[in-house]
C-alpha cells in the first residue's frame, strides 16, 4: 500500500479506529431456486443493486434468503408496509425493542 499524504491519511489509513482504504461489499443476488447455485442474470444498469421486488397493493412478497457473507446482515424493503409479525423475527424481544432488526447470520438461510 503506498503511503498517503497527511490529508489522505485522515480517510485512508488503517488502524483500530479507522476503516482504511479497502472496503468489502455485501451484494444481494437473485437465484433460480433454493439451492442458490444458479444466479439469475441482471441488467448491467443495476450495478451493485440487488434484485428489484415488484408488487401491487394487495400482493404478497415472499423472500427466501441465504447469507454467504462472513457477518450478519439484514433486509428492509423500502416502501413496503408490513405488520410486526411479518418480519420473520420470532423472538418476543422484537416487540420490546422496536429498533431491533432481523439479522441473517453467515451461512444461514431464512425461508
């Protein structure tokens, strides 16, 4: 890694409290089935975005996920109304802590 000047070092140096200049991205991908072995091609214009979920009022959206990442991630569909009991979180603590999100641990599926 080349040394950075003092201005760049503010943002790019690695350390205990610094992210550094190398970033990992977790990407959402769409697959043909629950084996998660054959990815569905997407248009190039989507870039890093995951699959687009399309629905109309009254439709039910069902998402099956498997986390291939090395840390837990969550999914939140913006613009979609759902009841608390539809979050997939079965723990009563989610009713007590409204900001708690559903996390998908590495190597786990949620269907």
